[in-house]
C-alpha cells in the first residue's frame, strides 16, 4: 500500500516507516523534506496529486506543551493552533478532494485525569492549550466519518530514539551523568512501546478502520516507578530516583492530567499486543545492547 505521511521522520513516524517497509511504501511530508504543512496550497497539491496513495498518516504536531501554554492568549494565531488545527484542516480538505483516508494521532492529554481510567467512549476535557489544539484537530478528523481514524497514544518510547529523545532516554541521560530524578509518585500514565504502535497502525489501516482507538501500553505506572524501573533495567542505582507529588511537580507548569490511564481493550480485540512498560523497556535495553534496530 502507498501511504502519505506527515512527521514520518520523527520519533514515532520514523519507527513506523522502519517496521512497515517494504510492506508499505511511504512518502514523507515534513519540514526536513522541505514541506510546510501550514502552507495550504502546497500540502493540498501534494496530497491530491498523489493518485496511488489511499491513506494519509498525520503524525506531525506542535508538541511543546509549555510553549503552547505560553501562547494560549494568541488563540488561533498561536503556533500550536496553526500546526495542530489549521494544518489538519488543510490535510482534511485534501483527503476529501482525493478520497483518501486519514489517520490522526491524538494524545492522552485529551482527558482531564479526574477519572480512574478512560475508554474511547469517554468525553474529552483537555486542560492545557496544547491539549485543546490536539483535541480540536481530532474532532475535525472524526467528522470525516468512515474516512477518519484517530489513535490516541501516550508517552511513546523506543530503542535508538530518532530526533528528540523519548521520556525513558531523557531519564537514562540523567542516570548516566549521575543526576537525580525527581518524579511524581501519585500520578499514573501508560507508556507505549513504539514498535507496538507500528503494529497497531498496520492493523488499522489494513482494515480501513474508522473512529477512535487507544493505542497505548497495557500497564499504568507512575513516573516515579517508571524511573525506578529504568534504573533497574539499565543497572543504575534506584536511590537516584526521588519521589514528589503531582501538585509539587506541576506547580507553575502547563496543566496535565494526573490519572491519564487509557484503556486499550479495543485495539487488543483486533489481536494487537500492547506491551506493558516492564516488558517494553526490557526489550528496548536488549535491542540497544545487541545493536538490533
């Protein structure tokens, strides 16, 4: 299958391309390739001009949570809105014109974190400006009906990260330099092994899926316990990890959900294995030790 994509050179997208090629042929529309998705005429002409592709994977996003919050008062003129909403509208327009299906990547920040867990049926309640813009993009994709697919992911990590480092390797960097990690012990999230995201994407596009799927790991864990697990797996002193509270850690930061536990029953029902963090980070270490991709 020929697939067009935005952000395919990033942390998640590059791994999707690595694992799903040559089964699928990818065309990457990213700044690294000279494509600005906020340029309406350019992105529309590229998507509508490719008559062989049946899917567009829209992974490109403005993900600087703190930067987005600082620009919140700019509204639709903020960088986060222009990339996460306006550019998504252009891509949707191109997909409608050319009859292509669209997969959009949303975030666990779609929810306010006041419930114990969230399914695809739960109403969104984004807290910060980054989350608002991502949710607005998702809403527009879902309006495509059978041609629109939204996957929500959470804290993706992988072996040999490309581009910006994932949260696990940011923690690992601190361990390597002997620095402490102070992490909330009363917050829960579901880290997601990117290799499993790639498998899920393959399954969903092959089935011409529509609607929303939570493509996240199978283990809810606190950042504090995640850091301790990384120390354990990589052989660093767990004593370097110090607990704090969610309230203390996020004081003076953009708002975030305290309990971002997304339920992944729907994607697992399609036969996709979504590994928990204990298994996933162990696999990452093994891959890095062996030099395997």
